[in-house]
C-alpha cells in the first residue's frame, strides 16, 4: 500500500466516512415539519458540521490510545497512526483544535447545542479511556452518543424530540453497537487475534440474544412513534416497511454474508439499504410536506 501524505493521513484518521452517523442530527428537522424552512436547514447543517468535527477529534484520541493494539490488528494496522504515516505529536495537536472549533460552532448555534457538543466530546473521551472495555456499558455509551445527536439537532431548530423518538434512537444505536460487537467477535474468532479486550466477555449466543432484543425494540418503538406523530398522526406508519426492510437487510448482510465492514461502509456500499433509506426519506417527505 503506497504511503499517504501527512494531510491525507490526517484526513483518514478523522474518518470522514463515519460522518454518515451524524445524519441523526437532521431527525428533529425532518419530523418537526421544518425541512422547508431555509434558516432551520442552515442551522441543522451547521450543527451537523459541529458533530462531524467533534467526532473526528474523538477518532484522533481513540487512535492515539489504541495505537499499540492497532499495530497488532490485521486491518487496523493500516490506520495512519499505527502505520507511522501520521506522527503522534501531530495527532495530539489536531485533536484539540478540531474539538475547540466544534464547540465554538455548537455555542454559535445556541448554548444547548454547545453543551451537547461538549457532552459528546466528554463521552467520546470516556469511551476511549475505559468505557469501551466494560461489557454492555460500551454499547450503552455508543447509544448515548446517537441520542445526543438527535437531541442537539432538535434543539438547534427549536423542535421537540419526543420520548418515543429518543427511545427508538437508543434502540437503533444499541442495534448497531451489538451487531458491531458480533462482527468483531466473529472476526477475532476466525483470524485468531484478540485486540479488543472487551470481546473476551461477550459470547456469540449472548450477542445474538442482544441483537434480537434491540431489533425488536427498534421496530416496536419506531412503530409506536409513527402512530403518535404530532403532525400527521398514524399516516407516518407508511414509513415503517422501509425501516423494517433496512434493518432486516443489514442483519442479512452480517449474518448470511458475514459482512465485517463498518456500518458506514455497509450503508455506503449496499444498494438494498440505500433503496430503503431513499424510500423512507421520500415517503416521510411526501407525508409531512406534500400531503399534510
């Protein structure tokens, strides 16, 4: 593999492909009926940028902490820090700059968003420093990060994030977290490596049970949320089928295709999931903004 330049190495470390997770910031904008308001769209986009920067800062910190473990991993050893393409000194300088810019942008939106960006950064730091090594708490922390994205996005556009939307987000994030742990456990089993200590405490039968539980929770909580939609009522249930298909397609890829890519890579590379996302967005937009 050709050696990357320092700039390309820094960009790679920031994981821009993972920014897709920050689209949860737009949930409040979409479901509040404000997606046609220019000012609110701009505010949500600015909030999205803040979360992209703070999450990238977290990736720099995570790779600094895990650099020795990553060097022993068959795939992670190609990360810029582990491969020696980016110096640790550079990473230590870049991370706080990204974090400070993100926090400044957050407070420029409003003080609530600013505090949530700070909270997100603190939670990321705690995760990298130790929470990711604690069974179940690791996934719960990841779920909390997704909930912060939704809450910040809603606060940015002065929208109400209902309890059911928050609950659904938590279940969906836990679904992504437990499926990720299962992918990692299967990968370590096949490759004979052990680079994530927490996996020693997860068994495949337990992970399968957790995936089943949070899948059910995600579908049920989202269905209940759509029935109680504050804008159009139960018509939002028309968005449930593409959501169910997207989740089931994701499970199919992980279980039957043994796909070990990250969530962002799977979503970016699978046309079935992309079609489900497009169908969901189209139906939701038509119901909320055309036929409402």
